[in-house]
C-alpha cells in the first residue's frame, strides 16, 4: 500500500524484533467509519490483518446486527501495528512510537467517525483518563472526527452476555451519531 510506505518494514521500536509481520490495516481508504483497536494478537500477527481472530468475529457480528455494516465497509486498524509479546498491553513508548502511522492512516482515510475498542485505543485517540467502564458510549471528538469508545471484544469473550449487551448499546449510540449531521 503506497499510502503507508515504509510501514511494512518499520523497525522504530522493539516490537519489530518479535513480530511476524506488521498489521497495517484493512478496508476502503474512503471509509466513513474507522475502527481502532489496541494491537494485533497472535492470529492477526500470523494472518496480517486486524481483528481476524475470535474477537474480530464477535465484533463484526455485532456491527452487522446493530448497524448493518460489514467489515468491508470500514477501515480497521490498531494503535500499535505489531503484536506485543504474549499479547501484553503496548507500552506508552510503543504507542507514541507508532502514533505517526496512525496519524497517517487518519489523514489518508479521513473518516467521519471512529469507534475505538478498549482503553488503549480510546485513550490514544480521545485522550481520556477514566476507564472504559466510565466512558464507553460517550461521544468524543478527535479533531473534526466524532467517535465513541466501547469495550474491546476480547473483554466480551471473557465477560459474557453483559459486556456484549453494553457493546450493542454503544453501537446503537454510534449509529445515532452517524445518522446526525
């Protein structure tokens, strides 16, 4: 992808030493909705695309059921483009080192809306300090882009139906935001 030249061979941080591949992102560069997660997991590191494991399958089922959107209609990426060892949370330094790539993706795609999945992505884009339990479903702005944080689908896999229902409600809120000029 010429738009993100150099990203596939990035060695700016130590994550480059343990990854299999850089997980850049997927979806149309004209997408109105950008979905941003934390970092690739093992399945994504092996497969080369974000949210292709069990968490992604759950999330895109919810997105289709609540908003009628498919994965192919959205641009999907992560704050950090390489898998942290043992799927640990990326460090603040790793997030900052990778930030220029995310900023470039935001500039190229120029989405109207962002949905962040989990605290790491929400804090990186919307700069809140509270936990996801306090801010999920609230509307934030990142420049001219409106967005909403929700739980990471991995939390729903662990937390069960109650977390899934919260995510569904957050998606319905996003749908209302997207329908409002």
